[in-house]
C-alpha cells in the first residue's frame, strides 16, 4: 500500500472519529481527532468553526480566523470544504 493511500486512510479515520465524537457531544475526542490532522483543510476549517462558535473550546475569533485561513490557503475548492466540514458555518 502506498504512503499516500495510507495517509489518506488515516485522515479519513480521524475525520470520521471527530464527526462521531462531535455528534455525541464528546468535545475532548472531537478536538483530539481534529488536531491530529494539522494539514487537512477539513479539520482546520472545522477547528476554526469551533473557535468561532465557542463550541468545545473557548470562543476565540482570532484563533478561528487563523484556522480558517490555514484551511483555505492555496485551496481552490472552498465550497467543497465548507460542504464537507464537520462543523458547518
């Protein structure tokens, strides 16, 4: 199995775990799984939304903006990411 396929599979697992944890109201596991994916735009956008709304973390507009900017840095598919985000806008 190639490294990129393995990385993609790991990413999908953490996104899934974060989504399930968020649905259950399990904030520590939501945050833990999203933070495992520091270069994944969906995870970064989702973290930004959590900071923006003050869910699972203390509300912090600057931190929210930072995560959201990182999510969209060089990504042409902004609408795709927003649709797939765990924490919607």
